C-alpha cells in the first residue's frame, strides 16, 4: 500500500482567462476547485497509474466535507485529520492564448504541534513492512522543522520505505534520517549540496553523494529537461517530448506518484523512472495538479527517452 501525507493541504482554485494581464478586469472562461496539497496530488497520480493508495492529511475543519466528498468521488481512500479553521486557497490563473501561468499562494493554517502526534498515531495503526510512505510539501505554520524527520523515523520503524519531497530546513533534517528516496529539484539539490550545479555532471555527482550517505534513490526534477535519477551509485536521465502543455502545476508530484507505484510493485529502476516521467508528462495535459489520464500515462511510457549516464 502507498500512503501519502499532506501536512499543508490546499484548495486549488484554477481560473482560465484568455489574454490575462496585470491591472485589468476579466471574465473567466472556467473555474475549478480542487482538493489538493502535494501529498494529495501524489495520491491522485499514483491511483491513475494503477496504484493502491491512501491519502492522510490535515484539513481545515470548515473544509472537511469538501475534501471527503472530492477524494471519495475520485476513489481515493483517505484519513482526514481536522484542524481548526479554513484550509488555504491557492489561485492559479491559466491563460491558454498567451501560454502563461500565474500563481497566488496563501500561507495557510496554524497547526498545533500536538496534532502531529495524532497523525503519527494514525500512521502507526496502518503502516506495515513493505508499504510506501510519501511525505510531500511544505510544513504548515506551527509545526517544527524536524516534523518530517520524525515521520521518516516512524516509517522506517514500521518497515515502510519512505519518500521525502520538501525543501529547505525540513528537507535537510528529514534527509538526516535517511529516507529511501528524496525528490529535490535542481535548486533544492544545490542548496543541500552547498555547491553550484552548473552542469549535468555536477547534478549527477551531488545526487550520487546522497546515495553514498544512505539515500538509495534520488530523483532530481528539472522541469522540461526531465529528471536525473541516481540509484545506488548509478545514474540515468529521462524526459518525454510533449506537443502541448496545459499546465505544469503538480508535475513533480505526478513524477513521485508514478515512481511510487512501480517501486511498490518491485519494478526495475528503469520501469520506475519511465512510469514517473510518463505521469509527469500526463499531468501537463490537464489543468489540475496530479490529475493524469490513464490512457495518457500508458501512451507516454514507451515514449520516455531514458539514458544511462556514465558516472
């Protein structure tokens, strides 16, 4: 089973506006509200790729029914932990004509640190050996920077493989507990390594150094350049060509979701990478984060250009 954890959930409000500019007045062509947050987006992509997944999340009490209904309609089992207040709303303005994407992000809920103990209790009652625990996204206000480190420890003690996708101090502290996999982007890897990563070779070297520290799988997302993956001291690059992009929001989450499904199935590293990149590509063909069509994933898997790199 794949479990995703979302500590800083969000309602994504996606507005489509043709010829959007700053300082103007517009009528939207479409508005969509999506129950989201990085872990939820990962769960969505994993389900689309054929995985069995449960989404665990802190959700504002006032939005609990919206999340429960939304995830229920998508067939994603969930354990939603209510927190006082309203979940933050992130607004994305898509302009299909100018091909621009504008993001407006809210800070979100303040979560009492005692709530983390409740989430840990939930995990301890569900996790077992062979499961995959995916920890994604920023920390909400109120939780200490070592929160993901604690959760990595819970996963490892349960015999589950842990995947960490966050940034800054929470990433550094979480990595100190040696999760099975991390997914930094190029900038985050540069910050972690403390050196400039100007060339592909620099990224490969920095990622393999993390392998040597005990993190078996490192996936470095690079936007439209694809991904560089270091696994047990070897490295690959992968990308997929796309004719049309609707939105890139959630592509990193879709990458993690797709990879997680193949990891859970015991697939080869090549299968893991191909499915992850195909899910990321499929995500660009829809407006909502983590939303992938199964037919797009299956079509893109054989189109992924996968290359083993000389280390």
